[in-house]
C-alpha cells in the first residue's frame, strides 16, 4: 500500500503538470494559428482592396459611358443614317461591357445584375427610338430622340445601377 501511495505521489503531480503543459502549449498553438490567419487576411486585404476599388471605378465609368448622351458624342460620326448610328451605339455598349466582364469578380452579385439590366435597358431604349423613326431618318434624328429621352425618362435603370454601385463602394471603403 505504501508503494502505491509513493507511486501516486510521484505520478499524480507529474500527470497534473504534464496536462497543464499540454493545455498551455495547445492554447499557445491555437492563438498563434489565429494570429497568423489574421495576418494573412490583412495581407490579402491590402492586395485586394485596391483592385476592388478599381473595379468599382471601372463599373461607374462603364455606366457613365453607357449614357445615351455620352454614346452619341462618341459615335456621332458613324454615318448619316439613324440605322448606322443605332448599330454603332449598340456595338459600343456591347464592347464596353465585354471589356469589363472580369470586374464582376470584385463587386456584389446585386450590383452586377443591376449593371446587366442597365445595359439591356439602354440597348432596348436605343432600339425602340430607332424603330420609331422612318427608315430614311438621319443619325441626327435618332440622336435628338435619345437626348430628349434621357432628359425626360432619366433612364431610371441606368441611374439606379449607378447609385447602387456608388453606395456599395462607399459602404465598403
């Protein structure tokens, strides 16, 4: 019995000390892993934040460039007929959009959906205004209709997407 008591007196404190050391080392390891994860996250954010901000800037620029008045100013020399201007405007919108497709990685899905809807709304507006003209109408006639449409209708879908994008960027940065 005395031997058992001596063994317990030696083993029990060793087990307690060993358990305490094990728990301290495990806690230290977990804290260390969490700190490293936080550091990696901060480093990633330092790299990604400027790219995300650039994506928001590019998307705002895309929406601004899709405004009918901007499109007309860039494409007015596309030809004397309204149909030629219509084709140039729609082609320009599609090229701008295709050029910025990769930016959807950096913005929210809602913002991207609004941008796609704005693109379709502007194309539909251009096509509708062109369809309302006579077949021999000039590009100036179509431009005039689009300018008036932009002033009267304020192209709600386009402005909604632009405002949503600006607000989202302000919240994130």
